[in-house]
């Protein structure tokens, strides 16, 4: 297919994970590849946002680009914060977690899942998507300090511990992002 992909992200952890799962493909952060613009996530789904980001980078640079979009969907909150996960409280990760705990106060149904969509865009206009999810529930207080975002509040059904208590390796085995990337790599043959 291609030996180099530009990632529409600057997050070193994500880039390492993409390289591991794509095996043999060099993943270049978009800033290093010469993309210095901001991309507005104006889509109404994870899939649309991933498409917007991948297409923006691919079109500007004329190189294959990969983007992901993800978030936390809580049943009791009707799927919120969803695509607004990063901007839920208007503050940082800690404030987002505080707001989530406040909204979940007294809730018996604490089921939730992380969802991720990845999109690969090629200069000839072809696009390929992968999706993944991982299920769990929202704890009543934080457990563990690993990870980022909502990790300390998310008790994983697969790991039987919170993502905040899991090592990177454990989380990457079951994460929504890893599952979406595997889903995408399984479809790469469709591009040939
Ligand atoms: P992005 O897709 O990396 O921009 O993530 C959007 C937001 O969703 C993040 O800022 C986090 O709040 C939340 N999020 C996505 N994936 C995870 C995860 O694996 N752990 C914790 N929070 C996450």
C-alpha cells in the first residue's frame, strides 16, 4: 500500500500505537510533515470528524493521512459527552472528570463505552474507515493515575480494573483505538 503515513495528530503515544499496529509503516506527525494549520472538528459523529481531519491533512500535503476521533459515551447521559468529550466542561481533563462525576451522582446505570473511528485518506481520493469500542462502567471515584482523559473513572469490563490502573500495554490490548486500527488494517487489502 504505502510505506509512510502522516498522522493528523501530534500525540506521541498515539503515533507509537499506530506504528505498532501497522507494522513496517513509518508514521510521521503532521507538524513534522509540514502541516501547521488548525483543523476544526465540525462533524456530528466520530467518523465524520476523523474524515474531516484525514482529508484536510491529505489534501494539503498530497500524502496518505490517518486521523482518529474518539470519546466516552455514557448510557445514563444518553451517549454524552460523546464527540464533545474533550470539551465537556470547557476546562482540562481533571475538570471533565469532575463534571462527569457530578452528572453521574446517584445514577445506578453506570454503563459506558469508549468509541473510536479512524480514517485513512489517500491522495487519489480513496478513504478507508475503521471503528472500535471498549465497554465498561463509570466508577464513583477515581482509581489509578495512569493514562489520560477519563481513564481513572472508567472501569474496563475486559481488564476488570480501571484504565487508570492499567499499564499502556494492557490498555492497548483492549482499547477502542487499538480495535479501530485493527479493523482498518484488516481492510487495507481493499485498497489494492
Ligand atoms: P481525541 O479523539 O484524542 O481528541 O479524544 C477526545 C477526548 O475523548 C479526549 O480528550 C478524552 O477526553 C476522551 N478520550 C478519548 N480516548 C480516551 C481514552 O482512551 N481514555 C480516556 N479518555 C479518552
